[in-house]
């Protein structure tokens, strides 16, 4: 009797009829003899609606209170799904993040999971109850409600799968697996049967909306068997989706480039003409990190006459905050610079694939392909298994399409 | 430095602009030097919307899951008000029923408060923080979310005032006090400066929407100084509203009839031709009580030849459930009856006043007034301070108007 954790996103529970569909799928798996823990997001649009109410009251609402408000979205869906399952004659019971207890730190709106007390879940599972858990949320040690940040429901699901030692963690989305790139941009995009953990990690971090990066990190750390599936398929079709693998030998047979990811919600911060001295990176990025702003790509351009241009990317929504921090530090004399600039009209496009570093010519082919279409590269960042470029946002779809074609991703490996 | 508990209902927090208005009022009282605990309902319409979603999934949704869903409405408003107060430069912090901890039994959808742990609130108040608490909800001893039933936010507020030994509990509504009857039906209705606890209790139990009966009971038990005020008045107007009094000598100066209450959401159950034997009332009402259905008026008509007609009223929404219970018991041979009937098209109209029993002629004047307009009385019930009649619902407004006039309630005492 397998123990399966299933996670359904906002669009899968976006209406009463869709919640009924999720219930049918859960019921199908339950009747196959599986024990089930189901993790849910809020109904699509609900979290934005709730945060919008808060933002009408304040341009900088208190994060603790934001979490109190935002966490209600998932609380509604878990109650509704439990009712739908009961209506089908199944035993089901809902739990909020605090009731489970998904124990987090107190970094409101982006809390980290510290541990999960599985005793409530184990007890219910042993009674044959389907356990329905609110994703995205937890509780700190003082009983305050916390949320894990956007997409945190994936992380909730994987963390529960790890804590419960589940046989599989199934992430249901509106696509039927992981693709070579976004099929809405490139119609020839192909579904991958498997993708390595490392590739998935890069794809997630690079903006693929299929899985949230923290959930992939969590899965890798605990070797959770993670599968991406469509919540729109017929449950009985047994569509395989995409399995995230950890086996090295399987990696060797994979194509070199497995996909193209992109992120539209990035913004670039440039500190121009900053003095090039030891510790300057820390002087610039330390206060940004202290303000709890996640920094993504970091590039320090070659400087002249003791000065350098320093750029990094942050999430769109945090650009103003990052600029304010830097201006404050600058005005306090912590560093000298000619200008501090922000740019929201950028995006990031990345090639992802195992063994990329050992295959010379991939980076140059990428740059050549972009140049041939007149797309200027603003920043470059590379790692073992990806090459990312920052370009003007208006070129995003074009860049993805031409790279997908240039690297033959439309052809089966 | 007074400690005041304020409660705002759903229409007072029904929009972002109204939440800002509540924040302004709270801020005014805080700046007068008061310590404040604010209890909130959900935004008007929200609880119905949430329960409606659940009812789309099931005609008899699990009460535990209903509470999980319904309790989110208040959780949203407490977060939003806290943000609005912070935006005005005040310290504020929200607490759910479970976080406070408002400890209830596990009678989901109609839980009773067992106790309140005030330590969290006391700590925040001592730091000068305005404490914002979700009304209507609590937590049972196993950590399950419970709700107190409709109007339960009043009860939350009074219970908190009692537990905290607050100097005053202020209930803000969309009317500026307690009236001799509903001003929407009788334009001459007058606001009462004071009303005795006993009268308020009757008015609440008889359908006056101003205060929920349980909150009045609670207030009486702990002698909470309770005041009904309008949330629409200018905060600085210091409008007095209506104070609920406990002093006996003040009672003596009150007019005999202080008001007319009505309830539209009643339904009548009649068990016709039931055998008239000892224990029959228990045989009929015991299973109804066991099904957690509140019974209001109970009338056993005079029977003939060993049979009797037995009638009682329940809330509209529980009529089907009550009929199902009675039919089940009947079919199981627990009692014999000629027919079991339900009628939703009824209402209850009540005269309320201290000393009514000692003033002969009031009941007969009431019956005569109704008869003169051709209104048939279906049931009668009396107590120390009220006379209630059940009539056809279509006569409700007419009955209230003619009784208000007949007892000179439009004239100051």
C-alpha cells in the first residue's frame, strides 16, 4: 500500500467543478489502495485578491499580517476538497499548516520549513483517512501564521513527502510534464519522460513555472521521488508525466541540452562607477541580503582606473526596495558610485543541460544565435549545467524560439 | 486608562474604505488613552459566499470542514484592520480564535466557549499594542477550528470583555442603539438610552438583530457593561448608543413595554394526533435535541380522546433536519402520530417589557389588536417579560406596526 503525496495548484482548484475533478482523481488513487496526503494551493486568483486588499490599505503592509490574510486562501480549498471527498463516500480531513504542524522560522511571507510533526497525519492515515493539507503555510514557534512565499505549496508537498517518507510526490499542474521549453512560445516543445534533479533545479531557478525551486532543492536533499503530472488528464489514463531522477548513469544518456527556461519577473540593478576595492561586493550586497531581498545573477564588469560596474538581478517586485537600500547605504557613505540604476524591462533566458561545460561551443552557439537576430546580451552567467543571459524583455519569445530551434530541441533525442 | 473591547460587524468592515473608517474610530479611542481589544466579523456577504461554496459540493457538508472554510472570513478582516491601524502609526497585531486562545467545545458550527487564555492579549496590551481578534471562532482542545454560529462575533466580544475584566464592551452596528422596534418597519420607533439586561435578553432571543442572544446571556452572567453604538456616526460625536443595565431600581422607572421584536427565520413543526402519554414530549423532542437542533417555542395543544397536537418552532434552516429526525423516530415506532407537518411561512412577533406579568390586560390587548386586523394567531408563548405570538409571515410588518402604535411606543416614556 503506497503512500502518495499529491499537490494540486491554484488553477486545478480554481472552481467548484475543478475541485470536484480533483476529488475524483484523489478518489481514483485512493481506490487503487494508496494512502494519500493531498496538498492544495488557494483557488487561482485568490491569493492575489487577498494581497490586493492589503495593498489597498498600505503600500508596505506588515508581513505578519499579510500572512494572516493570505493563508486563508488555502484554508478555504482544503475544507472544500474534504467536503467533496466525503460526498464521494471517502473519509477525509483537512489540516492547516499550523495544525499539521509545519514548523517554520518567522520570516513572514518567505518562511523556511524547519520541521514537520507527522503524528496527526500518521494517526489519520492509519484510520484510512485522506489527509488534506493547506500548502504554502506553516506556523512559527510562537504560534504565528507564516507563509512560504509564492509557489510554496510545491515546497509544502515535497517537505511532507520527505517527512512521511512517501513513495512518491506527485505535483499536478496544468501541463502534463516538464517540456524542453514553454509550449505556449514554441509549439514544437517536447515533454521529457525524465529530467535529472540538477536540470530540474536549474529550470526551476531559471523561471520555469512547472516547479518551484525550493521544492526541487528539498526533493534533492531528501531524494523524494518527484513526478510532474497534468491535473487535466483523465485519472485512469495513467499518463506518466515527467519523473525527476537522481541516478547518475541515467544522466549520461540524456541529451546535452534538455531545455530552455525563462524568467520574465526579473529586474536589473546596476551600480555604475563604483570604486573597485576589496570587500566592495559585500558592501553592496550585504545590506541587500539583510533587507531579505533575494539576489539572483551577479556580474561585476571589468573596471578601469580603479572603478567597476556592478550589476545584479532581483525579483521585479523587490527592485524599489533594493534601490532604496543601496541609496541609503550610498548616502551614508558606505560606498561611492557614479550612479545606481534599476531596469524592469529585462528578462532572463537560459539553456539547461547536463555536461554543458564539457561540450565546448554551446555558449558561443547560443550567443551567435541571439546576435544573428540582433538581440543584445546585457548579462551572462554560467554554471555546470546552464548558461543564462539577461536580454531586453521584448525579445523573450523570439529568443526562446530561435534557441529551441538552434539546439534541435524539437527533435526527439 | 480604561480597557475597552469593541466589536464591529460585517457591514462595518464590508469594504476597504469601511475598514479604514473602523481604523479611524479605533485610533480615536486609542488616542484618548484607552487600551483596546477589537473583535471583527467577516466582510459582509463573505461568510455566506464561503458556506455557499461548501453547499455547492454537498447538501450536508461536514460541520468540521464548514468551520475550516467559514472561519477564514474573520481571519482576512483582522489582518486587514491591523494593517490599516499600522498605516495610521499605531501598534496593532491580529489573533485568530485559536491563537488567543478562545477555547471551545467541539460542537462545530455552533461551538460554546469554555474559556479564554488571556496571556497573549495581556502581553500585547501591556506593550501598547491594539489587539485585533477574529470573532465567531475558536479552537477545541484537539486544535480543531470551531465557529460559534451565526452572530457569534458578539459572543466573542463579550466573552473577551468578561475574561479581560474590561471596563466596557462596545458593540458597533449599523444602527445607533436599541429601538422600540425595527425602524425600517415603524418609522416612529425610538432609540432607548438604556435597556435592562432582561429586556435585551428577550429582544435578542425574539429576533432583534441588534445583539445575539448568547452574547447578552454572557454579558449578564459576568455583568459586562455592554453598549450598542453606531459604526456610522462620527467617532468624535460621542453618541451614547444604548447601554444595557443591570440595576433593579432603574428598571422600575422604565416603561412597561420597551419594545417589539420579531423573528422571520422561524419554522413550525407540528405533530398531529400524537398519543398523549407520559414521556411523549421527551420522545418527540429528545431526538431533536440529540440532533443538535435548537427548539424555540413549544406548545402542546389540548388533546381529545387521548391524542394531542404538539408544535414547536426551529430555525428555518433546520426544519428539514427536524422533520427527518421525527419521521425516522416515527417509522422506528418510537411514537405514533397522524401527521408530521412543517411550515416555513411563519414568523414570531413579541412584546417585551419588565413587569408585564403584573400588568393585567397587556396580553389581551395584544391579541385584540391583532384580531382587529384579521391576523390569526398560530401559537402563543409567554414569560415574565414577554409575550410572543407565531403568525403567518405575510402579516409581520403589519403586526409590528399596529402593536407599536397600540402600546404608544412612539411616545417618549
